[in-house]
């Protein structure tokens, strides 16, 4: 049955994986295996599924003409009734369908589009991939967040908070919003900008030493860093960015702000915070994108 007015029935717990379009599936599998350090757990000529070495499916690549974001997969609590989720969507006038065989780890999901038109795959049950601890490439611990350029940050924020249980971590004026579905400062963030589409997606590594090693691996494979390593201000994660072999922007990061207790309403105190305690807020437009280096505002 549909949720009562003012309640949230579809309560997302984590970002699972994203599906990316690529003109060359085999080449992208090579990038994600040899450099990123993911494990390919299923592959055909037109599609591949890749998981972290700790068993979390993170990237699906599918053949297509132009590199782009195709879908976002989000997990809700195990045991949740997808039929009831469909009832909630129907009550809100949102078209949806149940699909099977999403990935090796996801047998069933309900699929619908967000306010920007990006398909979402919402699932409850997940089977971990085989853990593979053999050291290959960077080996991130998880896919951490996905960022997009959209026509309206407010519209996206209303959709994710009103329907999917996300919480707003921070705004940058009214043109950029950072939202969380767990303790991490952001899982989904968007920027009002043209053209619309994927801004970047990000993998978490375990600590700063691993981020330094990540930079060396990327540069050693002729993947020039286009930003970082540097500490962001909003979210305070230390990050580096590069373009993958399809030209998509990829971030690796560590030390992102954490809200371990939602009732307290502030992020775990850290010595680099501007405010004590650091609470969700609206940052001014002239907020620097980082605390280190020569990059200024913008």
C-alpha cells in the first residue's frame, strides 16, 4: 500500500552501481580491471559488470555510440517489498516496471526515471561477488558518488529527498546541492549547468596513502591528473580527478565528511572544518573548491 502523506516509503540506503555507455566495451573492461583494480564478473561483447575486489558491483558498461551515464542503481533495505514500492510510485503518477537479471548480484529491481529523466534501478536484495584480494591496480573500496549537470538543482533535490529519503548535506547557493543516503556527505550531487549530463563519478580509497598511490598509478599509465590531489571545502574529501579512456571524469577520494548520527545533525568533527560543529548549510558562491593549491573560486 502507498505511504501516508508526509512519510517516505522508498528509503534508499546506498549507491550500488552505475551503468555507462561506451563505444568499446573491451577497452573499458581493460581500464577498470588493470588500472582501477575492479574485477570483471560478467562479460559479453556488448556488456560487462565489474565489482570491487571486496565484492561490491560498481560499474556496468554497455555498448553504445557516445560515452554517457545510462542508469543509476540504488539499494533499499533487504526484505523490502518492490510491489509496495511500485504502489507508491503509481500513487505519485510515476511510470515504472519490474525487471529481472539486472546483474549477477541483483536478481530483481524496479525501474523508473528521476526528475532529470535518468533511469533508476531500485533493488532490495543483493548477493556479493566473490572477494578477490589479489592486488591489481588502485582497488577502491566502493563507488562513492555520482555527480551530474542538470537544468534545476532544486527539482532534483525535491525528487531525491521527497521520494527516496535522501538528506541534503549542503547547498552552494541555489545552484548546487549535495545529498546523502547514508553517513557519507554526498552520494548524489548536482550542478546547474549546460550542457546537461554526467559531471563525474567517484571511487573511495581507504586513506590518504592510498590516494597518493592512486595518483602514481594514474600518471604511470599516462592518465594525467586534471585536478588534485587537493582537499575540497564542501564535503572536505581529499580528491584527485582524471579522464578515463572514454573521456569521462573520474574522481578518487578519501576522508569525506561523515554524519554518523542523524539526530545530532552535524558531521563528525575534523580539524579542517570551518565551523564547529559543521552542520549542513548553504555555502556562498565564492566558496573555494579546495583548501590547498592555487585554485580559487568557481
